[in-house]
C-alpha cells in the first residue's frame, strides 16, 4: 500500500466529534467550559451556542455509539435530552450557564427559530401532489390514535383499580393534549373551572404524565426506527408518509430530477434568503394568531406555508432556498435544540416522583394506544404504518414542539416535521375542544 493510501486510510479512521478531529474539539470544549465555570461565558446566543453545541456533541456521540441505546432507545437524541436534564438536576453546571441556555431556548426564542426553519423548508421541499394527498388523509390518522389511546388507558385504569376519570382527565388527555404550554396549561384551566378546583392543583397532576409520556414517546420513536429497518416492505416508508399505489403514481410524486439537483446544490445566498422567508412565515402565523387566537400560531404558519406551496405562489428558486436553510439548521443545530429541551423542558424530579408501577403502566398504555391507533388508521387511509404511528401517534403523545423534534430525531425522520407539527398544534387544539365536551358529559352523569 502506498504512503498516500496509508495516510488517507488513517485519516478516515480518525475519531471525530462534531465533524472535527477529537483533539480540536477537546480544545474548544475546554475553553468554553472553563469560561462557563468561571462565570465568564457571554450572555445570549454567543455564549449559548458554543456551550450547547459542545454538550450536545458529547452526549450525542455517547448515544450514537452505546450499543443498546443506539439500537433500541433512539441513540444520541435521548442521551442529549436526559443527559442535559441531569446536568441541571444534579447542578453539574454553574447556575449562570444554565440561565444562559434556558434564556436562549425560551425567552430568546431559539425553539421558534428552529421550528420555523423546519416547517417552512420541509414543506417547500416536498412534492406538491404528495403534500395535498397526505394532508387530506392525515386527520383521520390522528383521530385513530386519540380514540385508541383514551379507550385503552381508561380500560386499563379501571382494571387496576385506578379511578377511570382520574386516568382519563389527568393522564390520558394531558399526554395527548399537545404539550405543556398549548396543552396542559389550558387544560388545567378548563378542568379547574369545570370541576370547581384550583387550576394549579390540576396542573400539578398533569405535569408528570406529560413528562413521562414525552420520554416514552421518544423511546418508542427509536424503537419504531429500528423496526422499520428490519421489517418487511410495506410497513415503513423510510421517512415517506404516503404509500403510492403504482409505479406511475410513484413517478408522479417524485421530485423532478432537475429540481432535485438544484435543491441539493447549496449556495450561501440561498441560505440567507431561506432564513428571511422562514422567519417571515413565522411572523405571518403570529399575525393571524392575533386575529384568531383560538388556533396556535404554529398551526397558522403550517397552513400558510402549505397553502403557498399547494398553490405554487412562491417562485421555485425561493422554495429551494427554504429547503436549503432547513437542511443547514437541521444538520448543524439539532443537537443545540435537544440540549435546550433537556435544560428547559425536562424535569427529572417530576419524572421520578411519578414513577410508580401503576402510573407508568397507564402512561405506557396511553402512548402505545396513540402509536397503534395512528398506525392502524394510517394504514387504512394509505400511509405507511410506521410513519403514521410516529407523526399522528407519538407526536400527539409527546411534549408539543420540543417533543416533536426529539421523537423525529430518535426515529431519524426529521423530514416529517410538518406532519408532526399538525399533530402538536392542530391536534392539540382538537384535544382542548374534545376535553371540554367530555368534561361536560362526565359532569352531567
């Protein structure tokens, strides 16, 4: 073997973290962590970005290489989330560093920034016919997951001696409600008024269910990804939701080769244009939400992007810009977001306090019901069962937008973000209406 080939082979085998040689990464990590522990880490994104990238890269590497975690539990995604949460719970990081990351994630809107890029880019990068055909069939898949989740959890609660009303209203519905801010919080107010009890008391009962349901949904996302890799043809679409009925239909739904070539050729100016368009659509969703507050701004954003794409209102070159910006954000900043989920939205103490066998059983039954119901109904309406179970099922039983990212990352199907957001936002709004009706029915008994 020549010296050049030997050098090339050694270079390929070199251990890397975040796309760089491990010793360079270690040097950068040492500098940032030193600044964090000395209280000199800059506030805002200039301090949050490097710290969260380093934490995410380390935990992600561990998760992606640990055999059992990599194979069955979702790999890096789940380790990043719960590892980051552990850093907060056990006070491994200084309070100032935690505050910087939490503020960046919540107050400074990084979650919104990330979701805006994913929604806009993933929809704009789709085949127009595929988008229209998928959307028509999606709501029945959500309904299938909701019905089976609520039914199985209530039956299971009754069988183990758990009050069926407690199971339904404080475990099953909160899990399926679209997360914390858009789900559990308004649900607690609805139930508090309907039952004549304090909303804070209602919320304290819902939080462990939402947290555990989110954790289990992430794990199930990883397991479904594993199942998709070993299953027979027809169970998984490998990231494609809609099943095409024939070779001709499949070719119709394929992207034009020239469009695909242009879409996958990245340019720096395209990234800037994509950023502007994505954030503009987010602002549009917020504007419509101000006029029609009953529906979440994310939902309005999804509907706006989908309408523009379906009608072909945006020049094709701009669609490509949105897709390229989405790819950049997804490939480089997903670890940052997962760290933020762990730091700001995952409370290990609440999860541990609710960790009784009966409670865990009911949460498990609810999540499995959502997954199976959505998968089965998805099959009926023409979806691949695994993709339907992930988006219309697990993205209903997780913790809203943050849970969507974690579940799709664990399932390695980030391209399904638009459908997961329909679950969390429109599906969450549907759950608020449904729970109000169910509360009235139960109160009248």
